[in-house]
C-alpha cells in the first residue's frame, strides 16, 4: 500500500512538476506574445503617428491653399458685386435711354406729321398766292388799260380844250382877248416870289387827297405848283380852276384842299404858308 501510495505521490509530484513547467512555458509564451504584441503595437503606433503627422502637414498645406483660395474668392466676390452694381446701373441707364428714345421717336413722328401738314399748307398757300397773283396781274392789266384809256381821254380833252381856246381866241375881239382873265390865272404871291428869286420849286400836289396826276396837270396849266398857292388861293383863281375842271367839277373841294395844303406846307417847310 505504501508502495502504491509512494508511486501515486511520485506520479502526482511528476504531474505537478510537469504542470508547473507547462505553466511556466505557457507564461513565457504569453509574455513573448505580449512583448511581440507590444512591439508590434509600438511600431504601428509610431507608423500611425508618422502618417498622422504627414497627413497633418498636408492638411496645413491644404488649409493654406484654402485660405489663399478664400482670399481670392473674397476679392473676386467683391469684384463680382461691383460688376453687378455696374450692370444694374447700366441697366437703369439703358431703361432711361430707352424711354428717352421712345419720347424722341414720338416727337419725331409728331414733327414729321407737322412737316407734312406745313408742306400741304405751304402748297395750298402757294396755290392761293399763285391765284391771287394771277388775279392781281389781271387787275393790274385791267387798271393799266383803264389808265391808258383815261390818259387817252385826258389827251383828247386837252387837245379839245386847246382847240376851244384857239377858237375862243380867234372868235373874241382883240381887246377882249387881251383883257380876258380866263385864259391865264392871276399870278399868285408864291409865283411872283419864285420869279423874283429865279427858283423853280414845285411841291408834289398829289399828296393832297383828291388830286391825281390829271388834276395836278390841270393845276400846273393854271399856274399852281405849290402847297402855298393852294392854301392862299384867290376867288378868281378858284373860278378859273373850276372852269378847267368842268369835266369833273365834283372833284374840286377847295375848302378841304386849302386845309390839307396848309398842313402839307407846314409839314414840309416847318412854317405856315
């Protein structure tokens, strides 16, 4: 029994010894694994740290680039804003110019219409003026013909008057012919003054209303040449003039002629006749 017990103890001791050795061996293996794992972990950590550092450096470079890009973008954004403001100002100016152009187009159309109206009016006025010119030309020609006829009648009357004077002179006795006052007007003071001074002054008697070229010739034939003579006309001179104007006695309004002659003389000479 003891032998058996001893053998059991030996077996147990051997088993225990073997177990301890195995435990030690396992522990060593575990320590080696842990050391390897730690070494691997340390190596990996260092690699990871290096990689992280490299990535951090690259990130710094990227951030710097992003900062520069941001600055450039900010500058471009400001330029774009200024360009947008300029574009808006140009658009507003274009709108104003467009409205002005529309107003100018409207005004041009109105003026074109007015030009057309004026052209039509000018054409109508030209036609009316042409008609009026034709009418006036016809009236002038008619008046010239009438004046020519009047001049012919005046000439005929003057010729007839000359013949009558010749017949009266031939028929009257010599003493009567010498003393007849009707053939020549008495000399007015103005005529005597002109003869003494040797002057030949004459006034435009036609400035007196009612005295035309024919009447002026009759007055000249009667020896009346000035406003002063008419203003100071004597009764015998008035009778002689009436006799010479027997073809139109109503034209002789000696009272008006005297007043008008005084006015014309004062206007021309600055003194009373």
